[in-house]
């Protein structure tokens, strides 16, 4: 029998620190293995719950108190200008956000980092509720803008299509072709621009062969399962490089000055 859609309770890691281990575990679950090896994400992600517990949240089933979804976001310094959103996307906002927190600098916006729904609740409309919950979390901090370097979930089916074109694809009902971008738009998200190098992952050729379970016998561009664009392999330099694109989307929160 299908699950009845639960009534959800929003809590932050600051309010329920005992949930942090389970939140981290759910957040680590859905990604291609190679994405765990981005230098910026590896170096800075562990500090999110320590430095910004008010920005990390969970949605709980009100009846069972079980974890339905989690979300991670971070305060950043953004002037509201479309063109000043960094092309480096996730890597850039992580670096700025962690610096902002460590320096106790005033934030002017927040950036989404990730939303993950528990496997048993996927396909039940929870992701849209999680985006709204993230906007509420950001509004509690007195911020009116939530931006998101969104990872398009179906872009890996079209690794040779430039992100600039992909994010503009529309269905017959004029909604975005990509499911995750579509969810954001349905909850009033505004597509702004692409981020062509939102997350950078590098490693040796042997690293990439291990991460992808794929032989990479010569220098060239390789389409890899789960990758949104080709991985560039340079056998002479013993280097593989992947620059994952994203789509910048803006949400307005309910905070009023």
C-alpha cells in the first residue's frame, strides 16, 4: 500500500542536535561516488553542523518522529546582482559561507546546498515541501533571499548538451524538462543563470578508474554514469578533471524587514 503523506515537523540541528548523525547519514547517501572527492566539499562540508546548526534542518513525520527529509544551507554575502552569482556555484558558496561564519561577518542572503528525501518518501511531493522549509529556515535568520546552485537530476542523460541550453528546455506544459528544476519552479523559484563549474573534482587516472569502475585507457573526454558533463582525462599528466554544472535558482523567503 502507498504511504499516506505525513504531517511534517520542521526542526533544525540547533534544536535537535541528537539528529545530526542521522542527518549526516541521509545526506551522504544519494550521490555518484566521484562527487565525494571534490576538494572544497571534502574540506568544508564537515563544518556545516558545527558552525551553522540553525541552517541545517530536518523534516520529521509528526506521528513517528522519524526522518523524512533533510536540508543543508549556509549564509552568504551576495549583493543581489544576477551577474555576481559565482560560476563556481556550490564550491564558491561553501567557501564564502564558511568564511562568513568564521569571521562573524553579516550575511545578506543564504545559499541552498542540498536537500535529500528518505528513500521511502520519494515521489510523494516531499521535495517541494523541503524547499519551502528551507526558505522558512532562512527567513528565521532575517534574510529575504535564498539562492540555490541546483544540480539538475536528469542532466546526466544529456552530458553533451551545454548547461545553458539544458536549463531552458521546456515540456509541452511549459514546465522545465528537468524534474528538480521543475520542483523549484513549482514552488516559485526563479531560474537565473547557469553555473558551469559549480563543483570541481580532480584525481589521478587510477582514482577515476576506481571511482567509476571504468577503464580510461587514453587521453580524452569520457561520459561517465552519473556525470552531468564529460570527465576530461589527461594520461600524460596523470590527471582527471570534472567540472559539474548547476543552475542558479532564486527563492524569496517570507521574511519582511
